[in-house]
C-alpha cells in the first residue's frame, strides 16, 4: 500500500506474511492484529531500542492492554522489527478516527504522560525519542 504524509512524500508498506517492507527496508512482523489493508490512515511510531532491552520491549507490546483496539475506526496494529529498530503501526478507517483516539483520555494516559517522562528523564529502553508519522493510504 502507498502511504503519503502531509508533505506529499510517499513510501510503501508491503506486508508479506512474517515480513513487511517499510520505507524500503525489510522488517520482521512481530505482532499483527486486525487488518491494516482496509485502513485509510496509518500512524507510525518509530524507535531505536537499546540492544539489551529488545526482548523486554517485544514482551511489553505482546502484553499491551489493547485500549486502542476498542476505539471507533480502529483497523489494526502491527509491530515490526529490524535489528534494534522497531515501528508500531496502527491503522484507522479515517484520519478523524485517529484524531479522536489521540484526543482521548486513554491515549493521554498511555502515551502523553509517558512521553513527558521520557523527555525529562530519558529512557532505559530507547536510544532516542520515538519519531511519530502519519500517513494517508492511497491505492
């Protein structure tokens, strides 16, 4: 699928079973819940994990609460990994559905407070702050 950001730059996401091609690189699919293929909006969170914490990060994502899965318009969740690079991708029916999730109390509690702590104290797990991106799905 073709992903286009708000600046009009595009990249491809191609899911083939246990692998995914994303931004021209091959990743292992660690978790794939739902169906991103039907999404109109994909939000990504890209991060580099300190080598010694990779297994712990995977374990945490596998044990996630799944609050996002219950949200209107949610299509799917995917965790992909290449070496110590990981990306979380969530698919939404529309950009408006994603915006409603970001503005929700559940999102604020699970993401914003954690991000504020990481910015002020750093992270035991991550080499740097995650990079978030949003894409419209075309074609």
